[in-house]
C-alpha cells in the first residue's frame, strides 16, 4: 500500500513539474524574435494573432512620409477617414524588386487618369488581387486589359486588404466623379467573411443591418497615432490572466471559429461566412448595384478564385458562388465566375496572389466575356 501511494505521489509530482515546464515554455515563447516583423508559425499557435496585435508588432503607422519602414505595405498606404486606408498618389517605389506605381488619383497605373469621352470607361473596385500585390506594374490585370483593348479607359481603385464594405464605400464616394460606363466589383471569397471585422490593415469602417437598412459604423476613423495609442493602452490594461500564453492556447484550441477574440479581430478565421455574414454582403452587393444603375452605369460582380481548392477542385463549390448564383436569380445582378476558366488552365494550383499568367488570364476573360459583349 505504501508503494502504491508513493507511486501516485511521484506521478502527481511529475505531472506538476511537466505542466509547470510547459507553462514556462509557453511564456518564454514571447521572447522569440519575430521573423519579418509580423509573426512566426509557432507564435500564431500559442498566441492567436489578431489584426490589432499585428498592428502593434509591425509598428504600423500610416504616415505619408514613412517610406523607410520595413513593412512594404507602409510604402504605399496612407490613412483615410472613411475607408480606413488607401493608396498614396504619385508614387514610384520598389517592393522586393518589383515596381509599384500610382498615378494622380492613387490608382495602380503607369499613366495619369484623364477623362476621355471617346473611350469606354470602367471603374474597377477590388482588393490586393486586383491591385496586383506581389506583381510588377505591367502585370496588374487592369493594366494588361488596357494594353489588349485600346478603346478602354480603366480606373483601378482596388486597395490591398479591402473588403466588400470598403469597395462599396469607394463606389459611393467616386461614382459621380468618374461617371463610368461600367463598374466591376472584383472580389475573392475571403472578402465576404472579412466584411464582419472592424480592423485589418488599420481600423476600418463596417456596416450593420438595422431595420433592413445598411448603417455605417466606426467612422470617421481616427488618425493612426490615436489608434495605435488606444490599442497599446487596451493591451496593457488587459486582466493578468489574458496576458498568459495558456489563455491564448485555450483560445486557439476552443475558440477558433469566431471572427473576434474578445473585441479584437482575428487574423486567421477558420469558419465560413455565417448566415448574418451572407445577409450583410448580399445587401452590400445589392446596394452597390443600385448605386451604379442610378448613375447610369452597368454593374457586374467578378468572382476571382483565391484558395488552392477553388483553383483545382471542379467538384468544390464555395459559399461565395452559392450567394452569387442566388443573387443572380433573385435580383438579376450580373455576375461572372472566373473559376471555370482557371480550372481549364494549368499552373494555378497554389494559393496566394496571382502572377503574370493568372493576371493575364483575368484580363483576357474580362475583355472577352464582359467588354466585347457590351457596346458603348
């Protein structure tokens, strides 16, 4: 009996030591040097990364003169009081050896914008895929489109990190300025889910549905220094138990399918767009369509496959495709799904931003299936 209790005691001691060492290890991981200024995989696991936390880690501050930052995004972003952030105007920089050029209105273009009544004018809204992140100027699909069709005047107002809600705000603010013949809203699936969050590259606007109406929230957006100070103070004022790595680990393991961690916006979202998310985005798409039509512009939604499975699995059907097909039936909204065209091609199996081949395919399909089927 004595030996039995002694064995139990030893097991308890070993367990306590093991748990203690594990907790010490977790806390010690905070001292790991963060590769690239954002986060390593192991830190993501033990400490759920949020956009607010990334904002602090990478010392993001959208100062127009911040050209020396190690964060490439800061070289072409600036604060915007209604959109959160936007691209700088008249910019010529290099990011990882690739030229990034913006013109007199801040669009990714090698030429300044000028109204030309003789040309068919297209206003393009989008995210990093349409902005051409990780690609040189000449491979941005809107720039390729202008090369293959000289009768077009294309305005590319896409901005990296933008969600459907921000694209909608850009449309509201610019439609009367440019008065385009056609509006193209280009998106990837994740843009729907991220319309639910209030912070990404910086604090961002978002919408809520109240009495069947879209109500804008979170604006005007404070300047970066104020936002940075608020987030830092909030982090310091957290209860002590929320500062422990074991709390973070618990959050990762048991709370991984929510858009937020407390009141911070999750960097990695494991779940799909829920019912409210679908309802919200449907209303935003519909309102965008109505704004375009009320300003005598055609409107079309362009779905760009972004995930590896979307580019390689013919049997797969995303919630974004289901929503678009439903909207086409209910509201007769024009919608072009690029997935079938990518599935017919080869070399697009990996995820991430498209390079020359993928961007050229987008430009050619848009020209063939949208532009050439319309007449001014």
